[in-house]
C-alpha cells in the first residue's frame, strides 16, 4: 500500500514563490517537498499587526535590512506567531516545515499536534563564531550584544523541533555541540543544485599542452575567491600552461581583467540563449576554483552536475568531498596550493577523467533535489506515523504544543 501524501504547511520569512531569494534554495526546497512529500501550502510571511515595521525594514539598504529584519522578528515573535497560528487553523496539516528562518517558529503555539521540521545551511550563532563569520563582520553597531539572546532563542526552537535537516556534516556537528541537541532529531540531508539536470558531461581531455579552463561563479568577486582564482591562472601561465579564467555573475576590477579572462556579469538561466551559454561554459571548464567562505555553496553542487571538479577551502559546510567531486584545501591555503592541485591533475589525465565521472555521480546520488525530497519524504512520513501511533491523551501529556517559548 502506498503512503498517503502529507499535508504540509511551509513556513519561511520570504515566499517560496520567489525563485531568486536564498540563491533559489527556498523555492527548490518547496518544490522538492511538493514533488515527493505531499500537498504543500505556503503560509503567509507578513507580521500581522507589525507588518508596517517589516515593510519599513525591507525598504532599507539590503546590507542593513538583512541583519535587522530577522532580529526584529525574533523580538516580536509572540506577535508575529499569532498570524501564523491563525493560518494553521484554516486547515489540518500533518507537518509544519520551516526553512531558513528559525525566528518564524519562535513563540509559536501549535493549534493541534503536528510534526515540526526545520532546515537551513547555517544558524546565526554558528555562522558568527566560524571562520565564515570572521570573514564577514557584522554591520549593526552593538550587534554582538544580542548574541547570547539570539543563541538562547535558537536553542529553544531547535530543541522543540521533531526533525532538523542539516545539509552538511559541519552544521550537524556544530549544532549538536552548541545547542546540546539529540542525535535522534538531526539528519544529514545534502541540498541540491539549483539548475535543471544537465546532460552527462562529455569527455574533457586535459594536458599541459592544451588550454585549461578555470571557472568562478558568484555575485561578489572577492567573497567568491576571485582574486585567488586569478592568481592561480597567472601562476599556471608562468609555468607554461595556457590557463584561462571565466567569471560568471560578477565583474572583476580592471586590474584583474585581461586577454585570458572572460567575464559574463549576469546570465539569466530563465532565458534560453543565456541558459545555453551557461551550460556551454560549464561544459568546457576543467575546474571551478573558489577559495570562498561558504556555509554551503550551491555553485559546488552545480559544478558536480556538470562533472566539473571543484577546488575550494575546507571551511563551513561546502559539499565537496576530497577525491570525489574535487578537493577542499585546508584553511589558509593560497594560490600556490590550488595551482599544485591542478598541475597534479594535468600530469595524471586518467585520474582527472575519473574525478570528472565521480563528480557527476556525486550529483546524481546526493547533490540533487530529487534525492533530497525522497529522503526528507521518508523522514517526515516516519515521524508523522510515530506521532499517529501515540494515543491523543498521552501525546497531550508528552508533547507541548508550544514550539518555542517567548522570552
């Protein structure tokens, strides 16, 4: 007998219908649940009586709005929660699934028992204390004064969730230690590439006597490690290698541009011609070289989808496994270290060809949204079944309907 589709209420701080926010992750999570888990209803994202404040914050410059918005929602959780509770009463859901925004769960009193699941690629406290946070300091004066309060709020929410679906082992380990979380509630489920499945990669020969194409993808040249990639190209060229650098999504400064650097400031994958060019650039690339500071990194999933090995830093939860879909170098590695990895591949073309194949296999097995949706569907079904096996009276005593208490 097949499993019945679940009724899922989807909660985030922005609508999953917007395919641009969160690098497309919010929309992909929603779509994967819809495809594999059941009927998904997007809950409202407004703040109810406090909606004028939310709109005022959204009108601020992005760098300020991003940091102020979630803090304000955390502080106003009891007020905002009433809006969500009202929406939940309009139907009878099996699952409340929250993505990215832990603050949307804070202060929430469930109107009836349901499974609560949450996913994100980082938490504020873990991000802030990591090498990633150190590389991107806060912009709100006195922001660190609120860190202890934020961490307590995070812990309250996470300890009350039934399922915490982390995309990286880094976040699994850090969250278990930081919030004293039970291993029963946490599951490692990698996120996928935010592109349609590309065709299997064609054979991509590599040698010291042929052009070697390096790729950087992202909206911020410096944050995505562009300067390191440019230096890697120069080091290879100094060794007689015809290295070329292709940049997608941003514009390097004038001093980083030259005859061997090709720049595509923006490629809209919704436009067929630009989507085709995007795929062609990946198809000719030999490596993505991104010495970035990432809590995850969808670009590495997309590289694997095209069979392009990734070279990055072992920082945060990057989905790169050594010798499988690339190499994550130790923190502090510089351009010479990246260049050495590339030279080793040039001298072992058969090993490089195997790396191309295993990169694509990693995408097909783990780094795609169908795999995520199928795994999460099974976890949700099992949790809902366990909840259904508990007599209502016993459940009322064992499980508080409050997801997170207001301070």
